[in-house]
């Protein structure tokens, strides 16, 4: 295989926006994919505050929430229901087949097939659009979504996705985010019609303010990562990836609060292993697995605006344990190198947080076995590209 972008969707079909020389990140109209599918089981993502496994506030989520000794889980059935609900609503993003052996400065320990899942080409530039649309359509089906609209707390990307989904459904959105969020994300939120409120330096502070606002107004609340409908929506990425590659052994994903990790792990449970990659300055998964449950961590570093959750979501922890997820850490220097590598080799622009998954491979934090089939999810592109030259 030559060193060049072989973008495919499945063994013999190309699908999704073309990858060209330069950042192919657009937010245009929805692209339908495949035959029309009727909505699946009623799946709602009720408002909850996820401070611990025993907090039972908020209505149950039909078909998604399952209380097991105080815990919540999401399964492949829930992801399949999200697939039906999202048909024609989000993009089926392409995969890029990579022959790492042809890249002089690539990871020499990668000897098997390697794919990049180009989720940076999703609406609003990240995977978050999947969960946001699934959450809002679920809420609408349950009668929870009214003209009061929605409230969300976000480091930026989830807020963009909720604002986009709300605009598509014709309801107002109020987005709370930390003051550390990039100016580019704030501008895009305003462009999408959302009312933006910046509170505190970390996600936890913005989250507290958002939950208070939702309770006071009766707006539907969208959690950035620890809500069943959000997780199930994110998991649809995993179903696509499996179909497009014909099967993989391992998937590397970046971890902040863990919604993407949990969704993909649930989608591929029993078929592929998941490796969660996170910066040493925001080790929410690593700390949770070591402590036996979600625990607060200090947050710092280049990826704090997108991977800066102080605490892993309870859903992510439960799914990670159930699916035997592996955790590895990378440095900020590793993030910078991986981001630069993608630009130099493929003219792909990703944010530092999205570079974490590839950094785990390039830096050797995760080393595949000979012949192992590996996929790397490139999950976001909301960044200022000027530092790439």
C-alpha cells in the first residue's frame, strides 16, 4: 500500500466527505447514508447530576438506564437504537487506511492494518454531534423538549453539538462553558444561535451553573458525556467503524469525561478491545481505574479545553470495567508531535485533545502485537491551525 490517503467506507465503497490536501472540516447540511430507517426503541436521556453512583435524581431513561447496585450502563442494544434514531441526521464519517510501514517517521511497531476514523469531518467538527442529536430527539419523543429549549455545560465541543442539534430542531440553546475554552469555539457557538455563558476555569464549575439554570427554567439538560443518550449516540461511531473496516482488534480513543470511550466500548463489546488515551495532565480514566471508581483529578495541559473533565463519568467507568478497557497516558509533547505528524503527512488538522489517540500509538504508550488490526479515532478539529504553519 502506498503512503497516501485511501479513504474508504467498507471494503469497496467510498463514503463521506473527501479528504483533500488541507483540513477537510466542514459543517454543512446533513448527509443521508443508506436506506431510511424508522426510529427504534424509545430512548430518553433524563436530566441527572452524576456526582456518584448512588445519586438517583431525575427520571429513568427507557431502554438505556439499568440500575445495577446503583450503577448505570449502556449496551449495544442502546447504540443500535441510537443508530436508527440518527439515520440521515449525522454524517457517516470516512475511514483512512494507513500503511504505517511506508512512513519513515511512523511507529515501527505497527505491522498490521491501521485505520484512522475521520470523525473530525462530523457536523460541528467532532463526534459530539451524534450524542447531542440522539439526546434531543429522545427528549422530543418523551415530551421533555419544549419551547424553553435546552441547557448544556461544555468545554466547548459538546456545547457546539448541542447548539447545532437545537438549531436543527428549532429550539433555543443556552450553553455554559469554562473561561478556558478557545475563542474559536465561543464564536462558533454564537454563530449557531446559542446564548453563551462562561463560568469558572474548569468544566465542573460550568456544569454546576448549568444544572442550576436547567432546574430553575425547566429546560432539558444535556450532559456533555455522562448521560445515557449522549453515550449511546457516540457509540454509533463504533458501529460504523466496524462496518467500514470489516473488523478491528483494537480501537484507540481520546478520553476526557469518557462518553466516546463508553459508547464505542459498548458498541464493540466482545469484538474489539478499547484503549483509552489521555494526557498526564487530565488522567480521569487512569485515576478512576486505579481508585476503583471515578475520582476527582487536577486538570492542566494543552488539551484541557477538550479533555479537561475533572472526573470520569460514572457510565464510562462502569462500561470500562465491564469491557476491560485499557488506559495509557501521553505527555503534552506527545500531543504536539502527533498533531504535527497528522498535518505533515496527511494535511489533517485536529485539536490537541483529538491528537491524544494517535499520540498513544506514535509515542509507544500502546504497542500492538504483530499483525494486530488497529483503528485510531480522530475525534475533533475545533482548533486554531495557524501554529501548524
